[in-house]
């Protein structure tokens, strides 16, 4: 079980939250739900309604569309962030490929935090921009 202090320290190490002070991360740590998963477990499936973003504390996750891999993510990576911005179905499937511990942050809770701390929105935009840039789908 990850303690609240450990969650704050972890969140501080993630690009999305790096700009925030520890005391500002405490409310985020409170809403971050720990999820231990085994290799082979599916986090979510393409087409499902998205309701949360995930942060990888340890382990690895493969994001794929059908059988085509999109990205392999590891510790301190964020995925599923599009679901907290809109209510469209998931654009890919996420499957655990190495036993993992994830932190799940629900959309409604995350939106409440965004209203209080709009700079977190910039973190989400930076993550999305980086993904677009590395996928070769940028103008």
C-alpha cells in the first residue's frame, strides 16, 4: 500500500505535476486510487467510455490499437489522459505487460483539481503535444 506521502513524492516526479509544490499535490494524492495489476491484465479497452487517467508507479503498460502497438510505457508515465478532457470512447487498449502498480485519477475529481490549479492543464497539454510529436502526426 502506497502512503499519502509516497504518493505526493511520486506525483512530484511525474511531468504532469512537476510544477506543483508538495502541499498542492496532497489533494491529488488523496484522490489517486492505487491499483496493483498483473502482467496480462487489461487496464481499459479501445471503445470503452473513458473516465480516468493513470500513472505508472512501477511496471510497464502496452498501449495498442487492435494488435498494433502504439506505445510501451513505464514508471512515471501517464496514459488515458484524453479521457479526463473529453467524454469520447477510449482510442486504444492498455494492457499490463510487466506486473504494475498504477494510480488512477477519475475524470470528475481531476476536473475539480483543474479548476483550482489550471497549470495542471498545461501539463496535460505538454504530455499530449509530446505524444503527437513522437508519433509523427504533427504539422
